[in-house]
């Protein structure tokens, strides 16, 4: 009887040992690798999230830099770094076309270097403007337009360019269109004065008389020599 009991106990102990060994084997060879794999994936996810956070931060900085560049470009369009007189002449020629007016002349004053008078109707107006920008004055003009803004009230880096436009228009509507087109320019333009003359009564009776409205518009614009 004791032998039977002892054999039974031995069988139970063996079964328990086998069960423990089987559970250990299942844990070591099946469950533990899965846990390590889960831990590795969690670590990878954390690393990816950190990388995403860093990339988002870099993108934010890039957006800020791009925003600053856009602001700088916008400012340079409003207030360029040079006199850019040739661009003014081209803009005036385009406005002449759009408004249906006729530009007789442009007279510039950049205050630091006198700029010669330029005729818009001349085919070489761009070349002449470039020569003016380079300081190659070809014609003296003592009657330069002067802005109502005192240079002394402006920062040292902010410079003035004043120009007067002699324009002929068929009526006030065309002249008003001309003035509004100047206001639409990206570059900052301040209209200083506007003067005009109407045809006299005798001219209106004369069939061959020129009945166009003659106007002189003085405008001041700016350029900024310092870094923007």
C-alpha cells in the first residue's frame, strides 16, 4: 500500500514538474519573445513620435522662415532697395495704356543724384532710365519736382524719389483712371499735387483746337538702402 502511495505521489510530482517545465517552455519560447517584440514595437513607436515631433518643429520653423521671406519680398515690392526709376517709367507707360491717357513727359528728382528728364514716348526710355539710375545725367534741369515730405523727417536709410508726370486726358474720367492706377501699384506712391488746365471757350469753338485735359501730377515714392 505504501509502495502504491509512493508511486502515486511520484507520478503527481512528475506531472507537476512536467507542467512547470511546459509552462516555462511556453513562457520562454513563445510568450517572452512576443513580449520583447511588443516592447521593441513600443520603443519604435516612441522613437517615431519623437521624430514626428522634431519634424513638425522643423516645419514650423521653416514656415516661419518662409513667412519672413514673403514679408521681406512684399516689403521690397512696396519699398525697393534701389531707386528703380526704369520700373517707374515702365509702370507709367502701362498706366498710360490702361487709362487711355497720353503721357507727355516724366521729370525725376532723386535728391542725391539729379535725374535728367525722360520722355516716355521715346523708344529708348528704358535705356535712358538705366543711365539715370547709374548717375549718367545727360541734361540738367533746375525745375525738379520737390516732395512735400522733408528728407530730414525720414530715417537715414529711407530715400525719396519724386517725379512729375505731364499727362493729357480726354476727360476727367480718364484722368481719374490714371490716378487710381497709380494707387494700385505695389510700390508705395504718395500723390503730392495735381494741377490741370481746361480748354478755353475760344478753343472749344475752334474745330481744330486741342480739347484734351492737360494735367501735371507730382508723386513721391521711396527706396530703402538698409537691410529689410
